[in-house]
C-alpha cells in the first residue's frame, strides 16, 4: 500500500511540475 501511494504521489508531483514548466514556457514564447 505504501509503495503504491508513494508512486502515485511521485507521478502527481511530476505531472504538476510538467504542467507548470509548460505554462511558463508558453508564457515565455508569447
């Protein structure tokens, strides 16, 4: 249970970082 929970948290954190970086990149382009 704890292993899967950690994996889910890591995946969610990674996806959030990707979304933030993508948003900043788009703002930088425009």
